[in-house]
């Protein structure tokens, strides 16, 4: 069982920055891949960024060049640095971990970008 707790969401102005954090309840080395997903009101959940255990990263086209995913093995934490935020980035952001081919999700953190 893997528990994930996100934090760092909030209200930010257009063009601002936020850093999301996702703390895992297990050693991050044991997790095959982690990622950030988001769901805006009335829309389906979509992938934002992922990172594998080996460090391979992937980004959606909509955030490429603005968001950066990273992790701290010492803190068992995954991060999403979000710069140049736009109103269309407003959503609930969820952390996901894959361990032993099982998906685990956090409860989400709300990011609101005001124009």
C-alpha cells in the first residue's frame, strides 16, 4: 500500500509560480513511476508530467517548457514546479504512483490561476 499526500496548491495570478509536493509513505526507490495529473471542472483527468524510477520524464504539450517534475529520494517526495501559470492550468492536481503495477492516487490539491 502506498499513501500519497499532495500539498502546495493555492491561488496564484496569471504568470505566477507554484511548487506542488507529493510525499510518499514508502521508499521512493520502490516506486516504478510517479506522475502528476490534473482535472479541471467539467473535464476528464489528464496527464501533466511523469517520471520513471530511472529518471525519464514526460510532459504534456500544454505544460512543456513551463513545468518541471523532480524528486527527492532523501525526502521520499515528488515535486512539480509550475512557472508561467495560465488560467487554463486551473484544476485539481493529483499525484500518482505505480508500484508493483498497481496505481495509487493522492486526494489532490487545488490550483487556481486568476487572470
